[in-house]
């Protein structure tokens, strides 16, 4: 296998395994069933709350209508709350509820544990190389948006 083929194979395997592991963690660690797409919305809202729906949709690369439907489900699950902006009634803001904060912190713990596991046994040079590779990958995705 060429270097490119090995890289392709590794990216496919890692991507699949992270998604699977993340879904299993979400299903076993939280009392409500939350999809990966929903946890990314919760992550985008973040702990500070009162984020504009339009900004979250843009950050996630989805339409406002798509985010609205997703937030309807998250609101029904008691994870988010929406309200009109006091200064501009056309603007809708969204915040995490206490239950939403639990999901947010659970997901942050999952990502932190994943990062720790990836670095375990690595030398400082290997960690630096891994971080550079991840930064390049992130830059590539950002440029594709």
C-alpha cells in the first residue's frame, strides 16, 4: 500500500470509529437519547448561552430552517430554550438548560478523554507532530467551507 492509500485507510477507520464511539458514549452516558448532530448543536450553543440562531446555523453550515427543526426537538427534550432578543424582536437566541449543560459537559469530557488517549505514550515531539497534523486537517476543512 502506498503512503496515500495508508493515509486514506486510516482516515476512514478513525472517522468511523470516532463516530461510533461517540454515539455509544452518548447513548450510555446520558438519560436522553441524543444524536451526534444534536450534541454538535449543543456544543455550538456552548455554556455561555444566548447565542443567535443565525450564528449557530452559520457555524454549523446548515440552514436556519434546519437548525429550527433540530432546536424544536432539543427543546422538547428539555435541553435548550429559545427566546426573542430584547433589543431586536426578529432575533431568536438559544441557551442550554441545566440538562443541556450536563450533555455539553459530558461531550467535553468525552473529547478530552479521546485527546488524552491519543497522546498517551507519545513523546513531546510526537505530540507536536500530531497537533500540527490536526491543525492542517482543520485548516483544510475550514477552507472547504
